[in-house]
C-alpha cells in the first residue's frame, strides 16, 4: 500500500481547539492528506485567537465573533470533523485510542496534541476568594468585563505582558490600578532594563501605580466584596477585585499519563513529533528538543511558534518536507504602543537604541559577539520586518551604524550582505 492509499484510510485526531489545533487541521488538507481529520475542542467553540483577550476583547472593542480564528466554513471545506465541547480524558498509545469524557473511545492513526496551557495559580492563603481572577479564556474575560468600570480598584499581580495589557485597558476605563511585580523591574524575563524603564514610565504617566520587588503573600476578605492583598514586606493593598497574571503552565497531563517524554513541555523534534512516532505536540504545550533557529532546547509561548509547529506536524504527517524553523517573534499592545519583538534577548552583551524612546518610536537591538540576536520595535511597524530579517540572518552590523537613522535599515541589510 503506497503513502496516498495509506493516507486515505488513516485517521488523524487533534486534541485542542486553539489556533494551533485549528491550523494543523486545515493544513493537513492543504498538504493533500486524504484521510479522516477529527478535532476535539474542550471549550465548545470554534478555535479562537487568545492574544486579543487581554486587549481589545477585554476593552469591549471587539466581540466574540472577531476572536474566531477561521470560520466554520473553512473546516467544512477541509472536511474536518469538529467535536467541540468534548474532552479527551486519556490517551492509550498502545491501542491508539482516546478515552472521551462521555466514556466513549476514539481510534486514531496519528495524534496531534495541541492542549496549550493554563494560567499559573498563585499558591497563597486566600487565593480562592471569589473576586480573584485569571485571564486565559473567553469565559475568564467575560467574568472580568462587568467589573471593568470606574471607580473600582483593581490590583494586578504580575508585571508581564498580560498584566500590563490588562492594566492599560483598566486605567483607560477609569479604574484605580495597581500592579505588583515580584521582580526588580517589569518585563524582567523578556527585555532589557531600558525597555522596562520605558514601560514603567508609560504606565505611571497613565496613572497606574507600579510596585516592583513586591511579593504577594496572601489575600484577606473584607466587607462589601473587597479584599486586602497582603505582601511579604508588610504592605497591603485594598482591591475590589484582583487579576493574577504570573505565567502559564503547559497542559501536559495527557502526555505524561500516556508515557510520552515530558520536561516542562511535551518534548518534540523538528517535525513536532514526540517520543511516540505517531504522536505530535504543537504550541504552548510543546518543548523543542532543539529549536531549528535558536539551536537550543526551549518551549516558546507565542502564536507564530504555534502556527509554525502546526505547519511542521501537518507536513510530516502528510509525508511532505518539513519547513525550517524561523526566527521567533512576539507582540504586545499597550495604550497606543505596538511592541513587536523578534528573537530572544537573553544573554545579550550590548543594547543599541535606534530612534527616540522619549517620543515612543524606536527599535532596541540586542547584540552578542557582534551579532544581532533580537530586536524590540515600538511603533515602528515599517522597520520591524527589516529588523526581523537582521535577526533572522544573524547580521553583524556596527552599533554606530545601527543607531544612525540617516541610514535606512534596508541599506544596512544590503551593506551587511555585500
């Protein structure tokens, strides 16, 4: 039996109804896979985009319909069976079967795990109070939206992307907003001190009370539905409600139970294949054993990475060449600032600023051993693509030339290639 005949009788099951799962499903068909494709989505709705949850959707600027990643007709056209509202309870890789929440079983030939992650819980006393929230799903935001009105007091625990995006939405709606960050600065894991200072200034000028080096030790209930946010240094902050944004935990339980190799994520190769040759993992739940561009072990939490892994898995299952990994990139919208990031800046040796940070339009280039390893662009969408290419091609350009705005970035690319 040749590959085409095998495909026609094969079943690919996808666990996870996020962007990664939705992309893998339709790309299988685009790669001319002829078998059965079935997607199980626990949330009960079409795959949707999570980044707008803490931005435009929280602010009520868009409705749920605008979050949908691909319309139902796209899955119908690709003949993808959408089993929404169904939860996979167990994977039996020996029998190649899934156990579903209603007790039924489902057989597969190849399996794609796209279970994503869940909000990391803050394990302190009082964390279960009813006015303490997390932000990961549509339901999470719908619970928050009625509270996002002045003059309520919101305390946000965590000064990362989600916390700062939510702070920007809340303060614009007239709430009294306090951000508590345990690290010495905002965005400490992902950007340079100069960028942290820039974003702290922007938020302070907007009216957000930023507190760093503050560790939350617990929550105490008060009358009227309020609570006190208690800190290890003895301080406390009164809040009408609290949003906790301290990171993500990959959903790897199904993979662990199935005996797959898991280490802070389901460990996968360049084709997104796990330790079982018929099981793939993509998106926030997947750990690259060696990322093709970064050349190291890493789990990336970003939509572009999830879609790239979906492409790799779909190509591999369909017996087609697996595309090479590209430079990872990310984005964040806060106020009227569009932050676009390419590469990873950890272990950088030199920071070069191109543009004017005071005017909120600049690019920060991160260099290591003379090579551009990352770039953070603020309100420079036109230059970002060029900056991303410089990172992707690992260009070596003198810092003085990078900072000189009289030299267009495109010309630097040509000069570096010459």
